[in-house]
C-alpha cells in the first residue's frame, strides 16, 4: 500500500505522531518517541496542515481483498465473470468494472487491484470553497486584508444572511490554507494570518496553544501553609526543568528545608513524560518527605492531578514570571551547570549518572546550613520527626 508522508514511517508511527502532537509534544520529543528526525515529523505535520487526518475506512459495499483474490483465482481457472459474480453474490457489472479497471498486461492481480482501489478512494470531497468561485474570491480578498478566518466566517453570515452558499466555517478556511494539496487558497495568504504559522495549531488539541500559566485547577503558591514558607519541616520541594541542546531536559527537585537535591531523567518535555518520570522518583521517598511540590507555570506539569494521585503530594504553582518564588531551586540549577553546561546534550546522561551528580551536591557543606551538608540535614530532620 502506498504510504503518505515521509518514506519509511509506518501507520503505527504516524498514529503516535498525531497522538503526541495533540498533547503538545515538540517535534524533537515526538521524533525521539518514534525514532525519526524532527524534520520527518515536520514533513508529515505540514502535509496535513497540522490537522489530524480522519481515520480511513473502506466502504461497506467495496470489494475486499479476499473477494479480489477470489476474482483472481476464478479468472486463472477460466471462469466467466458471471460465474465469479454468482460465487461472490455480487452483480456481474461490479466484477466487470473491477477487472477492466485493474487488469494490466492481460493479468489481474488481487493485491495490486486492492492497493489501486485504496489509493483512488483517497481523493477528498471538494469543499465549499473549491466549488464556489464567488465565495473563494471573497475569502481570499478578506484574508489579504489581514482578517482572521473566524472574522471572515462571522462576517459572511452577517453580510449574506439568506445566501447559505456563501457561508463557510473558519475551520474550512484554515484547512484550505494549510492543506495545500486541496489547491483552493494560495499559500501566500498564510502570511496574512496573525501567527504566520505554516500549519494549524488548535488551542483545543495542543496545550502549547494555551497561554503560559493557564494550568487547569492549579493551586497558587499563595495558598501554601506557613510551615512551608518558613521551611520549618521537611518534605516540601521545589522543581523545574533545566534545558540542554536539542530540546533535551533534566528535571530537578530540591527539598526546601535541607536543600537536598534529586535529579530525574526525562525523555521529553510533554506533561505525560515529565509527570511519569517525577512520580516514579518521588514514590521512592518515605511518606513524610512527600508533602508538597512547588513548580513554575510550565505546561510540563499540566497533568499535576495525575502526579498528586500517584504520589499523594500537593502541587503549588508560582505566579507567572516569578522564578524567585522557587529561589532554592533556581540557585541549585545554577550549581548544576558545573556538571551540565549550557548547550550540551542532556539526553546522554543515565539515571544512575544523575544520581551520582545529586549525591555529590548533597555531600557538599552549605554556608546557609551552617556548613552542614544537605544529606546530613535531611537525615537529622527525618530522624527528629520520625
């Protein structure tokens, strides 16, 4: 069967690409997940304008591969088209058209015929924009005036309330712009869109389309208890991601009372990957050290409810653009650059390697702790509260 998109990408890989794209994963994260270069992921997304293609299904009355194999065997055995039609409970005209359409060099091959039929069925139904020249002209002229597709769709209904043929949804306009195989609207019109993206990124299907800071049901740092603020008891953490070359990251967790550090390997920045990795590491801590986690407004912790459910740890979020609210974590991240310089690939470090770096950091005496080490301070505080 002919493949659509970059060569060598299986249907399973394509399904995974679209699933991760809808969750807001980056091209690099998706590429690592399916074993492809980001350029290959970009090629597939652009082919469909960033819009997940509808799942294809064979028509109920269409000939199946098994039926085509019966036709091939019948022809090889010298059966007439009517005899083959009776055996398959099909109309003779159906078999006649099938054989005439898919016979090459006086030979009918079932697999080849099935592939050709699947490819012919790919032809999309023409959109209203493609069928209506006047509508197409109006839409193109308004796009050239920097109108958004949503503005155009709303204005058309207001300007032509009784001419349904001149009504079109904003999604149809976007599809016609971003899926150039439709050949309806010129690609040059994309530059008039506010975002000037090369393909569609729906606010409803892509969490990166949300304004940074819109964490659903996130609890503000303003609601943290006083004992968390004054670092009186252990078990309250601050967390963040440090970034490296090629969109690689390491998750960092610092305990506020002792400055004890944990490093977590993450294979991507999407919320499912980060939450799963953090949950695995945090569950290794004793219950008394799993009180709370304060994070910034990054969408990598958008699924904070899953983290809380898995670890019984309350999550608090900082105010937008306020990194100083997790100052302990920010200071620790600067110390970590000794081991993970900026611009280096962070994906090469295994979890055991990260554990060794964290151990070194936790064995360093800290001035703020009276030159006690974070490891010793944490151990003492756990013993006193245990």
